């Protein structure tokens, strides 16, 4: 009798798991059909993330291993993307460079949206803070992000952490202005005025009525910040002001291959394609999230 109950319990739990898996699969299919742009972005970005996470298992070798005898080899079965000027395997360097780009892109997106969210929320809700903080943001926005990042990197030195800090400072003003504009729009809405009339405290109105309505545009903005951060990092590394030359980032690989473009164009073309596909995936995800979070905009488009 006890054995029969255990079998019945195991069968029931397996049935529940299968039912949940089927529901999840059906929900994913419905989402993909309803928003194919976001689904394609998620698929591409998932493949890139998996490649970065499982880089040691993706048929790679040491990305810094030098073999002068194998320098400037064309793509082959032994070296899928060829080798660079000192014989390093280009495929391994590009795969490990995926980690650097994703780390910088995601870190800048999280930090800049978090800092910009707090500053924009405070500036939009408090007039005195608005007058002070937004003038600082306007001053930062007066300088192009790439020039500001180069100046900050010249002061701090070459490292991945400093690249994240420099790009974050350059992106914060744009996030701040977005959040501030949303807060200023919501501050004059009837439901906020009704909350004021009912005697609700300012901080309660801020966190209950205004804050939730800023999350959707902030999430969408975070995807564009992530894509922008990857491009700026590649530009900084290409100019020699980004990650150290020993770090296998896509910008460093492109910079090393620019003088050999006529001899070995694949050194520049392949990492550029990887960068383009990754940025495209993040932008597709952002466009899909924008359409999902604002159906009225999707209908107009």
C-alpha cells in the first residue's frame, strides 16, 4: 500500500511538472507570435550570453597564447577565424571578448539607470533639487559621451573598471532627463493631485503613485544604454583609451588588425560582425519591450 502511494505521488508530481513546462512553452510561443521583434532579440542575446558563459567549453584555447610561427593564418579548421599578427587564435580572442563587452554593457546599464533614476526622481519632484541637479546634468550633456569618456579614461587609467565608470558618468545625464520628464508629467496628473488633497505625504506619493509609472520607460532606456555602452567601449579600445591591450576585447582586436586590413581583413571584419550582432540583439529587445509596454505606440507604428 505504501509503495503504491509513493508511485502515485511521484506520478502526480511528474504530471504537475509536465503541466507547468507545457504552460511555459505555450506562453513563450504566444509571446513570440505576438512580438516577434522582442523574441528574435531575446534569442540572439541568449546565444551571445551562452557563448560568453561557456567560453572555455566552446572549442577555445588560451586567448593570450602567442605562436609566431602561426601568425596571420587564414581561417581554417585549426583556427576557425584565423590568427592575428603574433599567432594568437582569433576565434578564442573574440569569444572571450564577448565576456568583456557584455560585462561592460550590462554593468553600465544597471549603474547608469540606477543613478539616473534616483537623480531624475528627486529632480522631478523637488523644485530646488531640480534647479541644482539639472544644471549639472546639462553641463555633462554639453560634452559628447565619447569625448567625456576619453577625458575620464585619461585621468583614471586603462582598466575595465575605469571604462565602466567613465561610460556610466557619460550616460547618467540622459537617463536623468528621461526620468525627470516622466515625473514632471505625472506630477500634474489628477490622481496625484487627488492624493495631495487627501493628505498623502510626499514620499508616499513618490513611491506609490509616481515611481511605478517610471519603470517601463526606464527599462526600455536601459537596453539602449547597454547597446551604447558596448559601442563606446569598442571605440575607446580602438583609440587606445579603453581596456588594456592585454584584455581580449573586440575594440582591441579591431585596433590591432587595422594596420593589417589589406593583408588580413578578417581580423577587423569578424569582431565587427560580433559587435554588430550583439548590439542589434539588444536594440531588438529594447524595441520589443517598448512595443509591449506601450501598446498605443506599437499601434501608431
